[in-house]
RNA sequence: GCCAGCGUGUCGGAAUGGCAGACGAGGUAGACUCAAAAUCUAUUGUGUUCACGCACGUAUGGGUUCAAGUCCCAUCGCUGGCACCA
C-alpha cells in the first residue's frame, strides 16, 4: 500500500474543489438555508496566524456537515483590508497601501486554500475595493440624512511627533505606540455616529438572540445603563442652574458640596466671578495634559480646586454649598457635574477628607470613621423622607423633585457616541463636501464611490489632518447643491466601518444597483451563526448591530438583529504559554504545519487542542500525535477484509454511538471530544483486526468535515464514484447505541462495592429483586439494617445500610 | 473595586448530580533492529499490600444529597473584560 502522502492528496482535492466549484452556493431560495459566518481577516503582512484556522475549522465543520444534511449553506470569506498597518508601512516605504494589501490578500488566499476550507470563494468581498466601499459610503450618507452622523469638537489623543490623532488602542502607557512620544489631548472636530440613540435597543434586543451569556453580559455592561435622577442646583446670585445626575436622589440631604469636571463650560462662563481663576486655570491646564493613563493611575489621590465666588444651593436641604472642580468627575458622563454625598460615596468621601468638607450621614449604617456607607438602611437627617428605605426614598424623592420642578427621573448610559473619523489615508473617504454657502453637503448617490486619490506621501499634515488634505485638486471641488466652490472632507472612516455590514454584501457581492438585492437579503438573513473573537464583543459586534438596526429602521433589511447566534473562540498561545509574538520567538506558522504534517493534521489538531472557548497552548507533540492518528486512519485500509457495506456486528454499537456523538459535538463546537470519539473508533477497528468496507466508510463520513482531504481520498480508493461532500450525513439508530445488557455498579453507603449485569430496561422493582439474590448484596447487608435501596434504571444501584 | 468565567494526574484535557481521569502527549518496560528512528504490545493518580484488595484523591474549609469535580455558602488563586461612570 502507498504511504500516506498528504501533500499530494491535499493538493489533488483542493484542485478538484476549485475546478468543480464544489462549495459554490446556489441562490436556490426553495431550499432551507444556513448562513454560517466567520469574522473575515485583516490581511496583515505576517500572514495567517494559527489562531485563524481554529475558528475557521470549527465552522467549516458545521458548514460541511449541514450541506450534507441537505441545507443550502452560505459560508463566505472576504478581507477587511483597510487599516493602519498597511498605511504605516506606506509611510515608511512609499509603497501604496493598495499594493501591499493586494499582495497580502494573495498570500492569505493561498494559505486559506491550502487548509481546505469550504468557503465559497466566488463571493469574496474586499472592503478596500471601490465597488465595495461605494456602499459603505452610501450607508454613511443614509446615517447623515437621518441625523445619526454629526460633527463635533472634542479632545482626542494626539501624538506631537507623528502629528496624528490616535485611537485609545494606539496609546500605550500614555505614549504613542509607534514613536514613544508622550501623547497630549488636542481639540479636533470629529465625525460622530449617534450609537447612543440605539443604546436601549442594543440592550433589549439581546433577549431575542442566542449569544454566549458572557457576550451578552459584556455588551450590556459596556452600554452601561443606569437609572437615577437629574437634579438642578441653582447657583447663588445667578440665573444659572447646575445640572447633575445621580443614582441616589435619596441621599440629596447629604450633598454638602458639588464637583464639576475641569472641562465644564460653566467655568468659563463665570470666570469673572471666580476669584481664584488663576488657580482654577492651572488645575484645568494640568488636567488637560494628563493623559487618560495618568488620570486613572492616580486614582487614589483626590485633587481639585474650590471655586471661590461661586456657591450652589441645595434645593432640598436649602443650604448653600461650595463648588469644586476635580478630575474625578468626567465631562463625558452624565452632565459633567455631581452632587457630592461624602457619607455615601467612597470617592466623595475621600475628596471630602482631603478638603475638609462636611460628611453628613443620611442613611443609617456603616462606620463613617472608616469609609463611606453605600449599603441599605433607614433614611435619617432628611425631613422629607426620614424613616424610609433607600428604594422607597429614591421613588419619593424623584416624585418630590418632579413636583417642584427641580429635576426628573433619568436614564444614563456609559456608551458614548462613536468617533467615526480618522485623519488617515487608508480608509473610506467620507463622501461630503464643505461649502461656505451650504455647509456640509452630502455627495449625491450618483457620485459614489468617492474613490481615494493618489497621493505622494502618506504622512499626515502639520496640523494633524489626513494626507488627503494635501491633494489640493482633489480637495477643491464644487458644491453639489449650489455649484459654488467647496472643499471635500479629508477625514476617512475608521477600520470598523467596512466590517459593519460585510455580511450583507456576501449575499450579492457584484450588485452595482444596491448593496444587495432585497430578494437575497430576505432569503439569507439573519446570519444563523457568527463566530468571532471576544475582543470584538464591544466594538465590531456592537457597531455592526447598530448599523444593522439603522438599516432595519430605514426599511432595507427585514430583521432587527443581524446575528441569530454568536459564539467565540479562545486564543492560541505559544508553546511557552505566552501570547505568540515575533519578539518572543514562539510564533507557529500554519504553513509549516501544513507542509510538515498536512492540512488535515492541522485541522484536527486545532480542534483537538482543547475547549474551543478557552485559551489553549500550542503543543508540537500534540500535532505529532494527531499525525500518528491520521497515519493509523490511512492504514485502516489494510484491515478491510469484507466488501460488505454493513457494519461489523461487534462494532455496531460503537459506530452508532459515534455517529450520534460526533454529530452532536461538531454542532456544539466540541471538536476535541468529537476527535477523541473518532480516535476511539479507530482504536476499536485495530483492536478487532478486520473490518468491513461499511465500517471504514462510516468512519470516513464522520471524519470528513474535520479532515476532508484524507477522507475523500480513501473513500475514492474504496471505489466510490461520489465525493463524500455529496454523501448525506449518516444517521444512527438510538436503539443501537446501547447494549442489551447493562452493568450496574452497586454502591453501598456511597462506595461502589460490586457490579451486577442485567438486561437493559428492567423496572426498579425487577432490578431490586435481582439485586437481593446476589452474593454481594447478602455479603454487604449481613447483620446490617438495609435503610434504603435506590435504583436508577440502567444506571446504578445505591444501598444505604446501617 | 465591579462584571463574567476558571481551578481535575507529569502535561493538554474528558465527565445530562450516578463507576473521576475518556482521548491525546509524556514516562517506564518489552518486541522488531547490529543500533537508532519509526511502528507495535503492555503499563502509567497517590499510599499500602507478595497479591485479590483496601484507604485516600477534582484549589481550601464547610453544607445539601442515598450519591458532589458537578449544586449551595465562605476563603484563596488564576484568566478575560470594565473601571474615579456619580
């Protein structure tokens, strides 16, 4: 017999699948569909990571299995090809990001094909292609039209050396990730998307989808809904009212001072009245130049400045109370100001201690000598609500505030609007112009796509604008509305834009009239199963749900949620248990595994390595073990001594069990135990020494989703005309998954003492009758009192004696 | 600090409340070989016994149960996420 030449076999089958378009999906809308989606990769210069095939294989298995169950399966692939690395590379080398991106996509494509995924390559989408991003721009224009995109001045992280705005992820320990320069805050006008309008729906609709609980929990937490009250505190001797948000209106009698964020606009408005404005300015300056990093590192020490000359009035306790500014209050949350209740909030407590402010308890309990008391208790020192519980007091105080027009019940979210512009080149141009006469004017749809112009250099400009700003003849244009001179927007969209809707483009990737035909959308949506990394839970996953809900609102998609089911895979760590990285030298290249062990070994190993959801450590020995398994599978061909398509009698039960278990495990991302079961089956075949053709074929049918090449090869060698990919998934007979006889362990006072073999299916009474006959029973109950006999039919017997 | 999850042999890991350690790796012994690799066979939680066996054993301490790795309470440790969010 020929040796197992995986290189040859894998090349052969990959070629067949490509030529025969085996996995091309048909728009046959009469069939039941399954839309199975993996997160499309960013085509990095490093090439595929061994982490990629883990989730791709798991879902490829599901796709391959479900096709064989007669479903119309869409399992597409594409590339999320806009992004920073290609641009940074371009700055260094002057090579157009497009060129690098194309090369990388070519590399990824070859790698992915070498692993034998059953993607429908004919539907490949690439987000940096104009025919794709035309529709990303189109969606942006719809958002703009519906008031969900707006420009807003705000502080961003800015690297003075690179002259570029940085995303939070690009700031490491307060410094620029690329050059190490200390990052400062700089005010810039940014495009924003009103994701906050959808906050409540993004929480509520999680009830209707099947996501892992931890994904739901993380999203809910990220959106961060809280319920409380807005209260207005008048500022003495002015018409002004300071608006605050609190979740504890019950403690308002304990509000002995107020704190505003350093950026609060009221400060400038009343600077004439603030006697120590210099000190205030110094503090504000300091706070502004503290990076987010420093701000959070200095959590312990409370700092601030009292505003001399401005005094607030607590409208419930009717006292005048001082106002401070402090950077522990954030401008971005609530209204940028708080009522400080030092007795019942730990931060306020610390601040009050540092500044000698009055700590007045209004809820009984705790020890205010040590810390603030945040628990339940009876309201005290609060004439209007004394004696109530916290919950009742909150409700009553909100009523009082509303009656007296001093405030109202309010819901707050931590979620902020999405900063949607980047001062970068390699992204979708934002398709609007700035016209002196008309303001911001969207491009008409007919002018889409607005394509990226050629630029000389990819460096940002002096003032931190996108390199597009330097292309004068591109920037200078005419206003689509008035025909007068206008300038194009030079910001581009963030990396996340293209991935917000790519799953819709797969449905109809070449359509140049619509982003996808309504017919196809109606047939394929929702995505039945979407798998991706946990790191995308609060960004990509949330953003794309937001866009999809918007598309639903404007009537172009039929469902409220894009993804019916979401699962997540764990990371693969290097052999040393550390994250794989070049500098650690622990990177495993999937190409090497394919070359030295074969794609099937890689695929099986990635499944066998451990619990799909957990982080796992790469093991070269483990890979070798899987290869040994496939060698054994290959050599099973020599064990076939009968051409019968029936299963061997003494293997029948194990085979039926395996069909059940392997199918179940594949569907539940338990590739590890599915593979273990296949190993058990193979071991049993060897144990028996001679098997039928039917025995081998059923093994191949089960093995095929995880190891498609070797299984097709052996199946063909057995003389089958059809490929396994066209053979229905095998079925099992539940009656044949169990033995006629069962061996029941007999526990005496919780310990297994002996066993009893009985026919399956006996009633409790029958089992007990049989039990009482046994030598063991007599032995263990001799001169003892049998308290209880518990029979779990076909499982176990438990005897309690005294 | 908060949220989610985890803790099982030498290692990766299995176990709808019902025989803990499936499957794999590694180790040990043997077969084949001049030898090695590969392959095959046996063995492999700890203690104790010549042995059948017996006792112990799923981070720690307690509890519920005829029965707990699994459920409950507390503690310790680890991982991921969030974090001066009022």
